C-alpha cells in the first residue's frame, strides 16, 4: 500500500506539485537536515503549503519513515485545523488502522502506544509552546521504541518560534536560542534512528536573513542558508501580492479598483484613539449613516453589502434547489484590544440597523454610488451585471431577515469553534462580518473574502506579521475579485506593496540559484523589518531588480509662492543638459541636488492625509549608487517631459496616484535609456487645482533601475 499514491490520486495532484513533493523527499534522504541547517519548503500566503507537506509526509512514509512530528503555530485553532486536515486527507489509511494521528497534548495514556500501533505509521501534532514540547519529550522518553524510529519533523509556519533568538548578554553576539528552538534541538539529539527536519513557511525572513557566523550554545554556527530550498508554485486560482500591488496601476485590471484609501484619523477614531474621546460618543452612534467620524467603515460595510448581493444574484441556481448558496465574508482588523472589538461590533450593528430603518427609496439612494463604483470593475469581466433595483431588493431582504452575521473573534477558542470540517472559517450566513485581531492571521482560511478593512498602523512594520495578516490572499475567483475591496491607510498600503516586492525578489533569488547568498547593503531610516527582533538581528530592508521604479506618492506641493524659486533652480540645472529629444546624462551628485530640491517643494501635513509618507531619497540614492557600481558607469540617464496634468488621486479620491509616467510612451522609452544606466524620469506637472494640487508647477521624479540587474535585498545589519 502506498500512502503517496493514495493521497495524490485522491486529491488529483498536478504533475508540478508531485515533482516538488518528490524533490523535497529526495533531498531529505540526500542531506543531513537539522534545526541549524534545515530543508525548506517555501510557499506563498494561502498557496497550498499544507497540501504539499502532507504529500511529502506520505512519500516519506513510503520511503521508510515511521513517525512524523508536525509542529504547528501556538494556536488551538491551527492545531484543530491541522488534525481535521490530516484525518480528511488520510481517511482510508486511518480507517484501516495503518496510520494513527494524535494531538500530543491529548495523549494522556501512553499505554495506547502499543507494539502493534508502533508497527504502523504515527503522526503527532505538537503546538509550539513549552507544555506541548515537554509532552513530546515525555512520550519519546517513556516509550523507548520511539527513539529508534525513523522520524520526520515538519515545522509548519517555521518562522514562528522554531528559529528564533533571544537577547542574552552571556552569549557571544548577545543572542541565544529561544526556548522552543532549544527544546527542539534537545529532542532531536536524543533520537537514535534516522531523522529529518523540514521547515514550511511563506514568510522565510528569519530563516534566510540570519546573521552570519552567529555562535549558538557556544559551539555551533548558524548558516546564512538552509541546506536546500524548494519553491512551491501557487495553484491556478491563487491571488497574491502581484494582483493587489503590481496590477493595481493598470486601469484594465479589476485590481485597479480594489484599494480604498482610509484617512489616518478615521482609523484612529475607529480604534478609540481620537483626541476627544477613547470611546465612540452616543451622537456619532446615533448618526452612523451621516457622521464623518465613521465614513470609511460605513462605506466599507455598504460596499460589502452591495458586492455580496451582486455575487449572490450571479450565483443563484434556480434549477438546483440543493445547490450551495453563495456566502461571503468581510474582515475588520484594526486592533488587538477586546474592548475595541466590542465597540466595533456595536458600531457595525448600528450601521446595519439604521440601514434597515431606511425606506426603499432612501436605501437605493445610498446604494447608488457604491453600486456604480463596483459596476466599473464588473464591466471589465462580465456584461451580466444585476440592476441597481435588483441589488437593492437583495440587500433589503438581507437587512430585514437578519442574513448578516457579526462575529467578534479575539480568542483561539472562538476561532476553533468557528472552523468547519474543512478547517476553514465557517460562513454560516449569506453575509459574515468578522471583527478581531491577532487570531485572524496565519493559517486561518476565509473563503469568499470580498471585504478587508485593515487598520494596524505600527511605527515599524514587521514583515512576517503584516503579510500573515493578509487574509485576502489565496484562492479567489475573478468574479469575487471584481467586487473585492481593501481598506487601509496609504502608509500601510505602501509598506505592504514594498514588502511584496521584497518578498518577490527574495524568491527570485532563491529560484535562480538556491545556494546563492542574499545581497545586502547597509541602510538606515526605513520602517519595514523583515521579521521579529526575537528571531534575527536584522531591521530595515529594501529591494530592487531590473527596471524597478522608485517615486514619491501621496505628497502635496507647497504653495506657489514657496516653490517657484525651487522649480526655477531645477530648470536652470536641467535645461542646459537636454538634447533635442529631451534626454541627457548626469552624475550622482547632480541627481542628489535635483532630488533634494524636489523634496523641498513637497509637504506632508494632516490636512493632506499624507503624514508619514515622506520620500526617503537616501534610500533611492543608495540603490542608484549600487546600480552604477554594478554597471561600471557614473552616468545616470535623464528623461524629461513637461506640461503633464497628472491628478494627485485616482478612483475618485480613493487612492493616491502612483503612476505619473505614461506606460505606453514614457516607460518604454525610459527602459531603452536604462539599458546600461539608471534613469531619472523627470515629469514637470502643471499642478492644476482641479487635479488636486495647489496651482503651482512642480516636478514628479521617477527613478528606473537599469536592465540586467540582479535582485538586491537590503538589511541595515
């Protein structure tokens, strides 16, 4: 009997997936793997990593491994989800008593582990916390046959706890293994039979960006690289950062309409951080459909109801009374505080209640604008769009009949109670609004998530944490994407976009040469961290590759009086350099002068909702300097155009414009110029008030990296 053939045939796994799983098992057999030099299976957020490592496990069972220890995140919900998944996928081997699965903390009677059972295959699911780890040690100590078994250790969500460092001044470099990592190391040392260690993650920064030559426990050194890495390609329906951040500049893509900018003061008020009060005042709650305090969350909820109603109408199957009804989800994640979650639930209840109190005429007037907004993205993929009247009727029925579930999820036990048999968050109602914090992160799958309001806005962004909050990643249909909306501040959105490009560049590095080293450069001042400081001594990161673009967004210009001299000074530098076709070359010193003057013409103030968006030209200049060294040149191309009328915002003010260059003319010509040199694309804007500016000409720069650049990933350490 082949476990691998059973599971791959049952799931109808693709050829590509089987090739990856088989390659992982081959390398586990070939290389010595442990917690210092593991094997890695690297996927994307919500991309099918569990499916892949279960296949690896099955193949290892066929190849002589007896026991698998699955380490999960410190989460009751994720342990339960993992157990359900194992019992579902290995249903026949379990029923035929060829495979036994235990949540290790629930295995109280060790006499259950008889000789017969240990002649078959065994899976222990272990939560990454010390009580579970102590139980693992106890079982292998009290059942001596286990020590001699061939053991496969699969570390799911591997960047959580397993490879981590804590501050310890008694150790060289001031760091030491954290408790879970030490416990795992001790467990493996005591095993007598063959054992292998596979880490599975989508956020590998603490695994790849470890400091070099770091002494651990006095006599071991952590390598900069795992012993092998295999990349798991996402399935055909996978939607991730490429859709949300790269395609978002294309008006012909539905992603162009997904992002909705939220003002910082709106998030502050929603989180009880307004200057006037720490709780929502009664007047605001009584007027939630009109008060400016809750405009963004009100718009988000109404957009969700419209989008969900449209999808319900599209998915109706009148010919099959047993067809599964379309249910959707909306997540509100702005705080980890339970008191705030409770307030937010009351707020959403009030929005729903007051919408229900409206007459059909008043309701249709409120739904008209969001309907037309969503219709724009729907028109890109289908001509079958329900009428506004039909959508209003569907929404009204949901309001009147209480088809909208509002659930606070702020504990692991609550998440566990809400999981279905498939391990996903259950969507019991046609509309499901989930309010919560940390518990709605990694490992939790939410189907048909078409609304995501994210308001976590820290001083420093921790990459693995923020990306794991991106529950909108995963399997999504084009119809769902057309009504999907994502709400956050522009600062958060911009940080998430930078994280996507960093993550993508790191994966491309690994794919092109799995044994290559990551290229680093010292960098100060950015606010994104690759992983938690308890995992690695690294902080700010940036990245770029060929034709990467750097540009300021969200800025406002200073007044015409204040910037006219600055613009004239830049003109005097630029115009003598230009040829007839408005291109030229300049050096790094001149580029710095130009960018510094341009930054002098920008302002970032609360009234323009752009505090925290200042452009870091030092980061740009570091990248340009590295590109010049790589290309062995000191010349930077200059592409100049004037008379541009780019608006400050797009989508009716819902987002800041992030593409002042014309993709059909400016970008192709700049790329030609960037064959051997970085390029400054300098676009002189009219700055008209009708376009959201202040009636003054200004310069909008775009830096283009040269062709054939390797992927560079930066850390300030």
